[in-house]
C-alpha cells in the first residue's frame, strides 16, 4: 500500500500543477498542462497574475528596447500593447470581440452565446477592438513619453491586473454559461477568500512598485489595480445577467477591460 504524500509535498505538487495550468492556458509559452481537474484549475487561476507579470515584463522589455534604439514613445506603446496579444495568440482580444458581439446583438442568452461561438467578428466586436487598442496605445504612449520607468511599470501592472481580474471572476458563486469549454473548467473554482487575498497581494505589490518612482505613483498604481477590478466586475455582472454565466470569451473580455482601465488610470495626472 502506497503511503499518502506528505502535506508539504502535496502543496508543492498542487502549486506546480497550478502554474502549469496558468501558463499553459493563458499564454503561448511551451508549458504542458498535465492536469485539467478542478483542483489544478483552482491553482491555475490563483496563479494567473504571475502570468500577467511575465507577459508584462516581456512587453516592457520590447518597448524599452525600442526606446533605447531611438524609437518614438508611440512605437514603444504599440509594442507594449502588441506583445501581450502575441504571447496569448490574441486570446483575450478575441474574447473581447466575441463578448461585444454577443452583448451588442440584443438577442436572448442562447442566441447570443451562439453568435459568440461563430468564427467571424461582427461590427460590435470590430468597433470594440478598435477603441480598446487605441485607448491602450494612447495611454502607453503618454506614459512612455513621460518616463521610460513609468511606461514599463504601467505595462507590467496592467498585465498583472488583467489576469487578477480573471482570478476574481473565477470565484465561487459565478456560474458557467455553458457546460463545456475553458469558461466551464474554471468557473467557480476560486474560493472568495482566496480571490480577495490575491487581489490584496497584487494591489500591494503594485503600490510597492509605484513607490520606486515616487509617492504619487504609490496611490496611482494601487488605484489602477482597484479600478481595473471594478471595471471588470461591472462587465462580469452584466455578462452573467445576459448570458446566465461566464464563458471563455467573457474571461477574455474581462481581462482586456481590466488592462485598459488600469492603463487609463495610470496615464492620468
């Protein structure tokens, strides 16, 4: 008879599976997802902000490289917005467009969900993508023009806030709109206390990072994370009312909404 694993070994195993789930589903990084059960999904969604930090650092590195090579802040901003999209295969942007088409259709939940599953993008999705990407580039351009450090900080904070919104949206009590798909796999897996703890931790780290630039940036970074969560929560509740729950597309829309809100807040002042 095989003895049960020690608590410490089991915890490390769960953490490893959670990290694999997070990076394997939320990025294009070559990470193999070895478990798809609810326990692995819970760990993955709790680790989601770490994926945002890694993707944000990659985006900031690309933007800063262009700046140091003499590129204009606008081009650095384009890189800052494009790299996270590339490193996720446009997953969240596609979800945002599909969610906009579903909400904009004005049809009952079943028909709206069918529209969201179609491979093409409708007019609501196109318009939403244009405005969101323009807002992200405009905010990043303002920040990189002000300071390379503030631009880099905003790039990382917004990416982390976007994935933090996924953690909060996957909390217990939020139902899935469909019985299948990634949305159903992660819907309701995160305990509310766990979601709150991760939200406080990410907000605190964002504020600490802002402290490296100045006292005003402490409040601005923390406010950006909280505003991102508030905007994502509004979209989440609206989608749950309209569709009866969340889908993978809704998660994508929530992430892009949070990222854009964080960037806008960070660019103010």
